[in-house]
C-alpha cells in the first residue's frame, strides 16, 4: 500500500453555490518581490496554469512583454496568453514554487492551476470531505 504524508491542508471553497478545490496563492515577481493574492482553482484538465491578465501588472510585469501562448478550451476556442516566470506561494509562505505562468490576454472566467503546477507537488483530493491536501516535492 502506498502512503503519502501532506503538510498543507485546505478546505474546498464555495463558488457559485458549489464546493471546489480552490486555494489562495500569492503570485510573486522574482525580481522585485512584489506580490498579489489570487484565488485559483486546481484543474487537472489544464495542461498549463493560467491567470487573469490583470494580475500581471499588479506584480510589476508588462503583460504583453511575455512570450505568447495559445490555449485551446474544451470547445476548441482559443485563449491567448503571455508567459511570465513567477513565484507561486502557498500556505502563508510555507511553500514557494517557480512557475512559467500564463496570464490571459483574453477574457477568462477564473484563475486555474494546471498540471504544470501539479508537477511541482503531490496533491490529494477528498471530495466527500471537501478537503485538498498538498505536499511540496523536493
């Protein structure tokens, strides 16, 4: 039997009258250390994490200076974004990860932490308890 220990635990949060695995993260500019708190949904169907474009200038990035990236949604619609290297901070500074994060230049509904983020940690879901567990991977 495989057993995993988790150092971080988060309750699911209510969004539009439903419980979802969401966390508050701080996005940090590695050069200036400017940061902003943002809610984010964990989405194992997203290959890359994507956040609202408005968050980029909040931490000192010029949104359009990032590398262009195009996503395809489940409906096949493109979503355009720009990639910037950021620090993603969890649990009041307990864990920080460097991530090439996409900031949308199109309208999106919510911030998503995708499989690029999952690659940096161990994630556990307990749907019936409405709990999310995270363990940083060394």
